[in-house]
């Protein structure tokens, strides 16, 4: 399935009264919102990245994922029980629709990125790679990935300006079942969204950081872990 959906809503016609436009309160932050972002993989991390980018006001989103929502996804994604069995990209579009986000242009593909006809879309400004089974992205897309993130239980990894060989080595990395709950993927997605939209100056230096989420909280709050 490769299709394009344009979402535009008249909030007053739908009975929603708003005293101020939806994005007014963030105007003073002068966010560096990109014109278009492709999110490749809409699972634990990617679902929150896509949702956060839509809520932040990115006007053009390309969502790519071959999978369908499973019951086991519901403890760490924004998907709902009624979405089980639905393609993840379609379920994500529905979540964005429900928020009545104005002028959000979505392009959806229920294919692996390797099987997509990339000529169907204008080249995105930024690409966020959130796949479980990964190999280098197609030429022209890999160079547009500013940051990736992953987790294994409490262990969280962020990689800025990643090179494919420094993440995946010589061969593709295959997905394995890892301990998973809501906070690590949601936390990573917040950091990725913040990095993309906060206007941080990019120096193209490669940075890789792995932390334990519990250690992060302990250091942040100056506390000891409960026994």
C-alpha cells in the first residue's frame, strides 16, 4: 500500500471551539520545525516520534512500516486495542486525525523501505530511522538521518550523526525480543523530537551515548535506588 492522505479540518464546523490557534503557545520558542520528515519504522520508538512531530507541527510526514499493530505493542506505543491487526501507518494516521491537526500532509507506505518507490515523494528534509531490522537506508536518505536511538530494557542509546557502519557493522542487525515498557521508547522519542526541533546547531560530529535510565534518574535527582 502506497498512498497519500491530506488532512485538513475546520475545527469550528466540527463543533470544537478554540480561543487560540493550536500552536500559538509555542510560537515564542522559535522552534526549528522542519518542512518534511520521513519516519522509517513506526513501532515502539517510531510511533512516538511520528506522533510527537505531528503534534509539534511538522507539515509533511512520510510514514513507512510494513507491519501491523499487535496486542504486544500496546504497552509501549500510542496505539489502541481497536488498532490491533491494522497497518501501523494507518493506525498512526488515525491518531493524528483524531487530534484534528490542521494541514498535516501524510504519505503512508506499508512496505519495507527497500521496496518503496521513493520517487513517489519529494525527498524529505530529515529522515528518522526507527526500524527493528535495519540495514543502511537508500542513498540520499541515509545522509539525512541526524539522530537515531534504541533501547534494551533500561539501557538507552542515542547516536548523533550516525554512520551506518558504526551502528550496524558489516551486516544487517536482526530484531530480537527485548525487555520493553513504555518509558524507554517514549523517552528516546522525546529526545529525538527535541533534537530535531529545538534548533541545536549541528556540527556533523558523530556522538554515541549509552546510559541506564535508572542511573540517569539517580544522577538527575541525587537519589539512591530503592532496594
